[in-house]
């Protein structure tokens, strides 16, 4: 069995996380895929905020009226 030495600084500051390799790889794949999905979402949010600041939006009442509700 191998022995490793862990710095006390890592343990004191809660900077150390130990995971089984499979779990780490699952988390890595999840965050990698989430990161790629974030770019289009961020772009859409920026566009929406810009349109709101320019007054390009409908109120809920306008939407209801347009749908005949």
C-alpha cells in the first residue's frame, strides 16, 4: 500500500476533497457539459436584458390580450 503525506494547510482550510476516480470523472463530465450549455444561456439572458432596457417587451396583460385570454 502506498503512503501519501497531506499538508496540514490543506486540511485546516477545507481545501482537500478525496473522491473515487469514477465519481470524479462523472463530476468532470457533468460540469464540462454544463459549461458548454452555459454560453448560449448567457447570450440569451444578455439579449433579453438588452431588449428589456430598450423597452422591447410585452406586459402580461398584452400577452393575455394577444392570446384572447
